[in-house]
């Protein structure tokens, strides 16, 4: 793009390398819509306040609408040599409508303009991430509903610990995701504040009406300090942080899916459409999607770190370092959306193998706590009951038996209190059904969790 707008102050053209280095249009062009909508609101306000002529305001607005339409139809391409999307739109406007176009930037700086554009852009993105997150939560509720009695081992230290159901396990992730939704909602609130009118850093001497721009663009309120208005990127960091935590949850879930579809577990089978093969080993069916999600989580943490480090040492107000905010936050946004978009149908189509889950739960003395609890209910102190059960487990291991198959004589030999009803007390189904405390794995408890979760989702739609 020939001739810089600051050419008056300079006696030389910008070095080509500096031009390229400085340019952000490659990654900020994606804010074209927000840049145009923000400019339209600004021009309308300038006209209403008598800062520019009503006729110029009208020409600017129509010109910008034309640019928007042409970008969206593909008739207008971004100029890769433009410095950024703001300069591109303004130059194009002036090309189209002449002098009136040169009045658009009255009472405005690119510093408050870019702050506005990012906020508007992130508002759209946050809503999209939330919509995908809600879809994932609903998918989990559906899987849970279909698996209320699908018994599986619950683990601690990846050792079989106590029996749960697949429904219970799914609803654990649903709770994490509900909190992710909440974090995104909080971020939205702090993003929804309108910075235009902060000017370069010290606001403006023109009699602007910031509240009018705020209302036109649908923001909650205006920023309260012009220095802060142009130099705050907390909301980007907050969003990157909310996305990082969401990715952490997806990654943890992915790790479990990877384990579950191994031959060692075989709790689930992924649909062929969501698995991949090997170029050499014909038997392979690999969970690449989940591995990529696990891998991409690191990349999103990197984006968060980029933003944190970028901001930690820069003086007020705007510094060019801050141009680096966009690639980082956009990468985090694109990555999480990509992950969610693939993860949801993968989960929705996976085949649950309930028998394998139950078999795994039947081994490994997962009902030992319930065996001890049986004695406690018959009057023994828990510590004594715990010790007796430990000895029983030892006996079983020596004899190659399980608590379910150990003969009553062996039970009685250790403690007279045992009777035939012990077998019912330690059956897997009893173990799960009895855990009906709020939050527990019993089907009725998980049903309430599903109801709670669906109500929480509905509250977002109101
Ligand atoms: N492309 C710039 C950015 O993304 C826009 C703001 C430029 N402001 C300035 N004073 N050079 O940060």
C-alpha cells in the first residue's frame, strides 16, 4: 500500500521489511466485521453530536455497509500489504467515498479502535464456545441417561477402587463443563465493556457521546478510564484461562477415552468414522482425535502464557507488544472450537461395552469397602471391620478367588458375624444401588444430577 497516512512527519518510505514485520492484517482481518460495525456506530455518533456533518456521517455509514457486503460476497479482497484491518477499511472507504471517508477517524485512535474490535470479536467467540460446550454437556446427559445401571470400576491411582456407573462418570465431566460455562460467562461480562472514546490514551476534546456508541453496539457499559480502556487485555487473558481450563478437562477426558479403547480396558469402541488406522499395522484402530486434543491442550496453555508474559512488563498505555494478543487468543479460540466440534460427535457415536466394564468391576475387590461396611452395620467398629476385610482379601488372592466366590466358612473362620446375606451386600449391583447419597452413583442420585445439569443449561438460554 503506497503512501503511509503518517507520511507528513517522515522524509523516507518505510523499509519493506519493517512494513511486513509491523503488519497485522494477516491475523486481524478476521475482525473485519467488528471493525466495520464499530466504525458505523462511531460515525453515527459523530453525526448525531454534530462533530461531523450529518451528510458525511450518512456517506460513511453507507460506504462501510458496502465494504462489509463486498468482503462477505468475496468481491473485495484484503490487501496483504495493508498495515492492519483498521487501515485497510479506512483506506477502502476513502477510495469509495472520497473526503467524507477521511473524517471517520475524528475523535478516535487505532488504540481504542482495536480495543473495541477485539472485545466485539471475543463476545461472538465466547458465545460460540459456550454453545459447543452446552452441546457437549447435553451429549453427556444423554449417554448418562442410557447408562444409569452400566456398572464400571471407579478408580483412584488408576487402581480399581469402588464400583460406579458410566452415567456417574459422565456426569462428573458434565459438572466440570458447567463450571467452564460459568467461567466463560464471567469472562463475557468483563469483555462486554465499551472502550471507544478512550482515544490514543487520553480520551478526546471532541464532545463525543460514548454512551450512545455503547448502546448502538450492545455493550453493558463504557470503560471508566481512558488509559485503562486502551491498554487492558485482562479479558483476553481471562478468556485464554477459561479456555485452558476447559481444554484441561477435555484432555483429561481424552486420556480416559484413550485408555478405555485400549485392549487392556476395552470399555468402549470408537466409531470407525472417529478413529484412524495405521500405515503398517493392519490391526490398529487408533484414538487420534483424543490424542490430538491432549496434545493441543499444551498449545492452548502456550497461548495463555504468551498473553501473560506479553502484558507483564509493558508501561501504560498502548505498546505495540499488544498486537501479539490476537494470534494467541485467536489460536486458543480456534483450537478449543475445533476440539469440541470433533469431540462431541466422537463421544456421541462411541459404543459402550457394558459387559467389559462390569467384568473389570467384578475383579479387583472393588467391593471390599462394602464388605467392611456390612460388618459395621452389624455392630463392629469400622477399623476392626476394615482389618478383617483386608485379611479376607489376602485369603482370596492366595486361593485365586474373589469376595463373591469365597465360601462362607472362610468368612466365618475370620469373623462369626458373617452370614449368607454377605453375598447380597457385596454384590456389585447392591454396592452401586446403595450409594444413593446426593452426588453418588446410585441411578436415582445420577438422575438428579442429570436434572440439575439440564436445568443449569436451560438457565443459560433464558
Ligand atoms: N494493529 C494494531 C494492534 O493490533 C492496532 C493498533 C495500532 N496502534 C498503534 N498505536 N500503532 O495492536
